[in-house]
């Protein structure tokens, strides 16, 4: 998949969050969308995932040169972000089983490998997610997104609530799961995106 933006803009009321954005996200590359807090990184990610409509411009999703309807794009993407909630009444075991009824597991992964990668104790999988720490919840969000087969992986502030060990875990997870798709990270923390090969500064489109 390629994602092409032509003169894209998004505004709230009369305030433009970004405008006149021309860009192409191409298969196999890793992108960092950069900017300070409140600059519009998350808004752009929401536009790219189809959860927000651009206020102006043209957004196109191409698979094998064929344009995809925005209503069907969710089938080809995975996302971890602060505004994506887990079902906290589920146990972790139930959450994993539920999620992977709708998303295909990444090649070379099964549920046992997902559990092993999470690094939690066996008893943790029977606990309700509402009892998890914020760092544990963030690991679950990341594992669900990264271990799902998808053509585009979106991560917004991926190490939020993670300690130093968690940040290392995140980098290992990405090293093993980011290939053979587009990776797009919204961040202002260099350790989250230092491996990316393309950078987009949101402040350039104000």
C-alpha cells in the first residue's frame, strides 16, 4: 500500500491544524511525524487512518495501483495510540483472543509467541485489564498493533507510560515486527523514532 496526500488540510472551527500537505508514504519505509505537543501529529494520524476527514485536499490509498475506499482501509492498518482504549473488563487472555478474531496474526507469530513477547507472568493473563498499570496497558496496546498482520502500522506516542525497561522492550518489538509494511510514528521523543528513514515536520505545514 501507498498513501498519497495532495494539498491536505484539517481545521477545527476556524483554526487550521495543518494545511497544504503534499506527501507520499511508501511501502517498506518507516516514517516519523515530528512536532511539539499540540502541533497536530495525532490529528494527522487520525486523518491517515480514516477516523477524521480532511477539511481540504485529496487522500488516496493505493494497493497494487488500485485505489481503496476509505471505509475499507481499517482492514489493512493497525494502530496503537493513547486515544485507543482497551476493553478493561476483559482479562488479558480474553483481550488477546477477542482482538485476533478480527485481526490476522503476523507471519511467524501465534498466541503463545505473543504472550511470550509480552513478558508477563502466567497469572497476569487471567487478570482483568482494569487492574493493570499504565505501563502494562501500553505494552498490550503495542503488542496488539505490532503483532497484527497489516500493511500500515501506526504508532502515536508509543512509549507513553513505559519505563526504561519498557522502552527497550518497545525497540526490540519494533525490530522484529516493522518490516514488510509502512510504519508511521507520531512522536517528539527521539528514542521512539531514531530508526526511521523518513521524517515529516508537522510545523512545516501551518
